[in-house]
């Protein structure tokens, strides 16, 4: 018995030592950028004409920032012979935390803040590059000193050519491995997941790449001349592939092929069933990223119409697409809300140093473009908001309500057909019977936005007039119409009545969300506190460092 115990103890000790050795080996394994550098891949001879280095500056910066989170120690030798050791991981994670804090706030709300119930998207090179292009102004980039830190942390490790090659997967070996016609890899790569285009599981079209999200295949297809961007974008938002959605929008924002494929045309392009990319995003009720996809499509559309003061080129500016105050504080960018949005400001304002007659035309174009993206219906007459209501997609419907979408927009789709009016009323009535308070509030809010009335950000109700009638009777009656409603009116005595309209109260912190009173504000604050302008993402640098999806060959 004692012998058996000794043998069992010795076996346990040996297995523990083996596990420790395996853990040590796992810690020593290279991942992401470091894996690329250690692989000894051969860069492609020249930069591709469809992917010039100037169009991948944000991706290269994201690669360097991610590389800084992987570097454990760095030694720097000075002229006097002293050696200093640096550890950049914590500083890199702190910068990443600040970036995500900015993106998580209202009105952007493009990253789930700490405590929210939304699923966390992967933090990838292309998603970071999308944030750099569309959400962070040049002033913010300077304040965060991202470029300076990345140069200090990774200049000894990465040259510009290497960062470009990693960002674009521009290596001969990677090109060969991800070639669907390479018969040597067919057997080894036959189980590469959904979206494969055959030939070893590697995509042959953007449609297949958008479904599977293979970045090396995406860049290989760009270099091969593939240009079916609309099909790939529709599939990526339908499947909730955030990384490929960001990749596609980044290339369109950089005016690939000299602007042949614009952001607006690509998003509004319809498939064989008559659905555009926004409709596909609204029908994504499984991935959990529907709301993020919708916000990315709208933000990319708005950014593509920004007029940059410095170089006088449209589509190269950055900034928030929606801001209640009209400006984001940067002289090179400006923001605003669309009609029906969650702010009282209905115009887009330029910065104070802009005196250009073309701005008014640009502002109208941008407002109209965002409105089209949010409200364009498919061939059957269904809009993105109707699709979200039909499939009870709360993530997508929340984003659409925040961005000012409507069940039906006459300006975009003309008058609603009679047969569709009855169907919509029946649909809303059926879905409103749910016992979930948040769902009912969202349905009420989208109805109020459709009728162009102000509504409470929590319950979705509209302010109603309060009529006080005096003692004298007057046969003359007038019709008092609610200032925020174009449909309801109340008949009251003309001389003996006093009409007051209840006003919605704004959040004193962000000055954006509106409430009927204190009760709605208290009930709505449970969720609003995570996206309020003063709220920040939880500062957990270890979490961010461990949830980065680094580029891999």
C-alpha cells in the first residue's frame, strides 16, 4: 500500500513538472508580430500599387502598438556604456485603454464600455486603424503621443518596411501558403473554417473572405485585383466579422483604385435579394456585433464626407459623426447630428477657421448620405429598423435609435405603400406585447423617431401638453398642437386656457440623453453611465493586453 502511495505521489510530481514545463514552453512561444519577425519570411519586392505605404499608415501604427504589448524587455545602451532596461507592455496597454475609453463614450459608443452587456469585439490591427481614421482627431492623437511612443518602443525592432509588410501580409511565403491553387497545402489546410473558397480552405472572392475573415487572403485578393467590395462587406456584417468589416471600410476610406469604389455606393449596393450592407447588419441577430457593425457603417459614411481643411480633400478627415455640440474641439474636423437623432442640434457646423462656400454643400451631402444609409429599404419595402424589430435584434435597434433611424423615411423611400402600413402596425403591436421593459421602450422610441417627435431616452415617450382651463366659458375653441408632434392636437378655450408643454430634461454630464423626469433618469442611468461623456472604460491594462488579436501568418 505504501509502495502504491509512493508511486502515485511520484507520478503526480512528474505530471506536475511536465505541466510546468509545458507552461514555460507556452510562455516562450512567439505570437503575432514577434512570430512574423522570427519566421524569416521574405518581403515582396515592391509595394503594391493598390496598397501604397501612404494608405497603410494607421495600420502600421496599430502593428507597432500591438508589438509594444508583446515586448517583454528592451535594453538601450548609452554613449557612456550604461545599459537601461525598459518594459513597454504596461505603457502600451495604458495607451490602448485611453483609446478605447474615447471610442466607448457617447456619441461614438463604438466599443462596449466596462459593465455593459454587449459582447467584447476582438481588438485587432484593422479595428484600431479604423478608430484612428474615424474616431480620433489629429489633436487627440498628439495628446496621446501614440506615434512617439510606438517609435520609442518598436524602432529597434521594426523598420517601416517591416511594419508595412506585416500590416499588409506582404511576404512571399504567406502569399504562397494562402494561395488556393497551391496543391501542396490543400491537405494541410482543408479544415480552415467557414467561408473557405476551396483549394485548401483559402478564399477566392471577397464574399468568401468576408465570411471567414482571413486577413492574408484579403490582402492577397487585393493584390490580385479583386474588387467585389459590396459583396464582401455584406457578408462580413451579416456574419459579424468585425475585423474584415474594418479592413473593407479602411480600404474604401483610403480611396482605393483612385476612389472608384466609394463608401456610400458600396454600402448601398444591393445583392440579388435587394438587401444592402445595412440591411445585412440589421439581420445579424447571432454574433452580438450588429450594433457595432451599424455604427461602423454610419461612421465610415460620415467620415468619407468630411472636408479636411489642411489638404482640401474630402474623405480624409477624422472625427465623430455625431456630436450634440456640433464640434469635437479640433480645428480640422467637425461633427453634428442628423435629423431625428438623439440631439437637439440638427445641423453640421464647421470649425471657426473655415470660410469656404463649398462647406454648406458638403454638409448637406453628408447629412443626406447618412440618412440614406440608415433608412434605405430593400426591394420588399423593409427598412433596417423594421428588420431589427422583426427579428428582435436589440443590439442593432439600439444603435439605429441612437443614430436617428426611422421605421420609414419619406425623404429616402418616398411614401410607404398601403399594404406595408398595415403590416408594420401589426408587427409593432405584436412585438410590443413583450414583458421586457427595455424592448418595449425601444419600440416606442423608434416609433417616436419615425413621427419626428422628441422622446425620452429611457421610456421612449413623447412630452404631452398640459392644459389649464379657467372659470369663464368661451365658445371659441382653438386647436393647440404639440410643438414636438405633427399628429396630435387638443381643442381648448381660446381665452380662458393656459397651455404648457412638458420639456425633456437633458443629462447634465453629456448633455445628450433626454428624460421625462427623475424616475426615467434613475432607471436609465444603469446603462447610460457606461457611455456618458464622463464615463471611462475600466482601467484593466492586463485585460487589454491579453485580448489583443495580433496579426499571424
